[in-house]
C-alpha cells in the first residue's frame, strides 16, 4: 500500500503519530503527480516550491501538537478558486496570466489549518460543462479509462482524487459539477446547501446557484473537508449565519428508521441499465440497514433542464461582462476604438461553449424576451423548490442516480450541446432549490466504470447526508476500489 492510497483521515493519523512528516508526504504526492498527471491531465499548475514551504511550516506546527485536522495534508484546488500569487485561469484563455492579489475565504480557511496546496486543477472553462472537454487546457481523462470523460465541470478535482494525486480537493457545483464528476471517477463529492460555504474569492458563474464543496476518497474525509470550509463569512453576502455542526462526529449514527424517498421521475426510460440495477441494489442495502424506502414524486422534474439553462446562462452573461480586456482579461487591441477592442478581446479569449452561454443568457434577459424566458424560468424554479419541500415533508433524504449513464467517451457528446445538457437532469434541481446533495460510489458498470449514488437532503442537513452515506460505505466496499493507474 502506497501512502498516496490512504484516506485523509488515515494520513492525519500518521502525521500525528510522526510516522511521516508533511514534507515527506508532500514530496510523495509531487512524485505521484509527476508520474501520472500526463495520463489524466488533472493539474493545470503544480506549485512545488510553495507546497514544500507550506509543508515545512506544517511540520513545525505538528511538532507543537497544536494542530488542526488538515495540518500537513496535501490538497489541490479547482482553478476557479483565486489564489494569492498563483495564476488562476478558470481554464480560460481570457484569464491567462491572471495572478490574484489575495486568497478567497475557503482557501484561507485551508491555509489557516496549514494544509498544503499542491496546485490548481483543470475544469470546464468558467465551470460550464459536464465533461471537462470545454477547457483551454484540454480534456481531463478518466482515471478508470482514459478514453472516457472525467465528468465536469470539476473533472480535474475528481480525477485528481481518483488518481491519488492529492488526499482531497475542492470543487464547485452550479448544476452538478461536484457530484457528477465524483460519480464518473468513483469518489465522494458533496454540494453543500446554498449559503453554507463562502464563495468569496471563487470566480462566479451563476451566482444564485454556485456553491463550493469537497471531493474525497470517502465520506469521513468529506466531513473533515466540509468542516474546514463551512460557516458564515461576512465577505459573502449570501453566506448564512447558522451554526456549523461537528460533521465528523455525526457520521456514525446509522440509518435505522430513516425515511429515504425514491422519486419516481428519476427512474425513467433511458436510464442506463447498469445504473438502474446498481441503484436498485443500493436501495436494497439501505432496506437491510433498517431504513424505510418511500416512493415520492417530484412532478416538475421535466422542466428542470430548461429552467436551469435559462437562469444559469442569464447569470453567466452578466457575471462574464467583466472580462472585457479592461477590468479583467487579456486585451486584444487592433487600435480601432473601444468597441472593437472589447469585441476582439472577448472573441479571442472565450471558448465556444462560453460564447454560446453568453449569447443564450443575453437573449433570455433581453427586453421583449425577459418575461417569456427569464421570468418564466424563475417561476418554474419556485415550483421545483416546492416539489422538494413537499417530498421532505414525508422523507428525510432522497435517493437517486447522479447521472443517466456512467462516464461517456471523450468526443461522444461534444458536438451536441443539447445531449450534453440533458445529462445534467438528476443534479440540477438540487441547485435550483438551493439544498444539498452527496454523491458516493455505489457500483460499477459491466465495462468497469464507477457509478455513483446521489443522496439529497433538506437545506442544511449535510449531517444527515453524511451519516446516510457513511452507513452505505460501512456495508459495502465500492469506496475502496481504486482506479487502475
Ligand atoms: N453541467 C452544468 C453546466 O454545464 C453544471 C456545471 C456546474 O455545476 N458548474 O452548466
């Protein structure tokens, strides 16, 4: 067993017992990155020198015994998190060379614990995508099969954990971008409740939907990472001032008597048969563990994709206005006036999917179409939230697939954006409703690709999700399977 194979909580034990130092551990992870990143393309940037400095600092703190849960643990960040002194591109050409002058809140909180940041991870440009093919740095390859996508948009964050190049990572989830790549790469991913984790210093895609969360080897690691970043932040006006429970302490409570809802709209024709049978087996496992399975309905599910792709693109068109070659972004200036400078800067800097979204969103917000598209979508969003609220009157947790199929081939859906958008059907309602969702490995396809299970909770019920996920892990061994790399 290699040290890189261990979970964060196991590594933490070794550091505390002084069986290994953070510097040794960091070097081992850096070697692992050097050996396998070219096969996966998860890292956009590795910051070896800064990582070793942070490890040396962590080692001093470990000597004192006054440590935090992440002290000395090698982690990596999606390149959507701005990092002081380290280039941050959001996988877009338009931000190439952008060196932020400060750290965001989540990064700050990791650094306060003296975690070691190894580098920045690949993603879909501005987090727009479900396959990580929309990156200026090329697609991330799935560690289970390099011909397949890793999922997106936090594909680098999921593949990095699956390929054991960091103990855990942070990603963001606007419509599934943590949960779906976690599912495709066989790791655990949590999208916390809107307002649970600060987005200060996270590059905005769709501000009413974006949320920060961890991708990890197992549920216990997920609880540790969430604990580190959760909580009120006056620098993010959408962050909510509600107490943060002790997440790791709550995971072992079991699921006896827990009511788990099975939404009938999520078990549709077209669901991949391997996914369907795997989820059925997971349901049977929960029954054996003493949970009660209840059929529920989320009647507006069919409208979720249209609703999401109107709201997300509308917000993106507004958020991305700042990349104009003046406030932010590489400038292309042909010397033909301001408008031409904007036009050429944006034309050269953004990739095709980002341009498509800006155009869709601008159209949905334009006068004459606003009522028919944007306003209508906002009303539908309320109905989708009500569906979930109604279900949660009857059950504690919902259990669904994460994605309609296991990871697809690189290139398979790239030419058909609608096909790509449709694959988000099971994850976007959670964002539209502002609640939390956990993805954890629950099986494999006949081809040997991981399949994930989604647990959806009430707002701020991350504790319930984590204990429900943990109970499944204790009864199965899917989270222990390792990508053949
Ligand atoms: N796949 C969705 C999209 O393309 C979600 C992306 C995300 O969560 N950032 O918008």
